[in-house]
């Protein structure tokens, strides 16, 4: 229900030059983690989710931070195969990184730009996206004992921030905590693509999300 966006930070993921397709986990800076996240965020068993987007934050150098945005509703030429997805990323990395704040469409539904998570946060807030940082140590994302709304279809934009195989840095957490609540999908730290799958399931079946200020009595989001 509603649009869902995912922003994942690749702390070591290379952002310029030649992406080694045979060593995504090593020389690619754990690009394999990001590729799996793309696959889960966008693809169904047969087809693509047109209500889902994912933005990669490539922070591992050697160039300035680069963001790559896969827009599910328009994406063409990308298939649910990890090597094929990595190949598309490799093509983007051959292009110069655009300035911060300027999105350039490389081909239909795939964009790139300079910037980091603070840039993405600012852009999504201007678009009135409801932001959430996923954190196993935070309160649950869903309303305890809640039930799906009867036939309700609320057009809410949700944006979920998650990390690669490393935890968010202290600076990143401070930046996010100033703009969004932290919520958990359970006590265990699951892999990023698994977290995306859980979020999709919760939204697909309409489970009400607990994103309000608990001290103010705010209503949960749906």
C-alpha cells in the first residue's frame, strides 16, 4: 500500500572506475550486498514492482560519493539477475558523477547524482516522504496487536534507510535521527535484502506502522 522507497548505504562500495563483476564482495566493496537489495526491492517472481524505488549510496571511492536511483515504475533494461544488475551499475560508474543536487537519467528509470544520505533525506522530505531508519535495537515498526485496515488504500510514501554489512556510522545516525524515527523488524540483525522483503510484506498486507511520537499520542501511520 502506497509507495515505498529504500535507501541503502554502501560504505565500501566503489563509486567510480571499473566495477570488478567477478569480485563484487571484495574489490567491489561489498557491492554484492547492494545488488541483492536492488533485486528484492524491485522484482517480483514475475515482473517488477512499480510502487518501489531504491537508491544506492556508493561511499567507497575513489571518486566523490555517488547515488544511483532505480525507479521501479519506469525502469527498463534491468532484469532479476544479480550479475546483470551489477553490469548496469558498472555502466553507470563509467560516467562522471553529476554535481550534488542534479539527477541525470542514464537510461529509462535509472538515474545518478552526487551526494550522500543527507542529500537524499533533504530531497525526500521536500517530497513529503515518511522516513524511517531500520534498527534492530529500536521499537517495532508495526503496531503491536494491530490489524490491517479494511479495504483502506492510503497513498503514503514511505522511505526506509538501511546499511550494508556494516553498521551506520555515528555521523550517519545523528543525521538520520534528526529527521526520522528508528524502528525495528525484530531483535535479530537480518541482512539488508531480507529487511526489504519484510517491509514489502508488511506494506503489501496493510499492517499499520507505528511511526508516531509515542509521547504525544500521535496516530500510527498506515
